[in-house]
C-alpha cells in the first residue's frame, strides 16, 4: 500500500470553491481503489510550529499501487473539475510514503 498526504493551502475566500471541487472528486477515490483515511481541518491553535504556514486541510489517502493513484489523478471526470482546484489552491505539499 502507498500513502499520500496532502497539506493544502487555500487562497483567502476560496474555501467554498475548494469544497465544491472536493465534493466532486473525493467520491472518485473508490473507483481507483483509493481510501480516504483522514480529511482534517486543523485549528490554528493545533499548529505548534510551522515554517510554511497554516494549512486549510490535511488529507491522507491510500492506494494499493502507484498506478491506482495515477489513474485517480488522470480520471477524466476528476479532470473536468480541476479548474475549481486551480482557482482555489495557493499551494499543496504532496508526500508519498509507505507504512513501515
């Protein structure tokens, strides 16, 4: 299993646009054998220290193989909503890992 963590930073005032994107694309995870393990909106008070700022959300998803993740990323239905994400996102840190 592969794990992907996204640390997501949103442009001010674009939260609704980002949430609309998520409402369309998160259900597509299962189509590609993905599982959403965590979707968290950390309170600013929960951040003990940061050199990159306060994220809007943290996501942890898992896929059995990288090809499943790539299939999700390139899914035609997902791609039709990318303009919502691109308009709402300031930056995203994507981390790939394995369970040890």
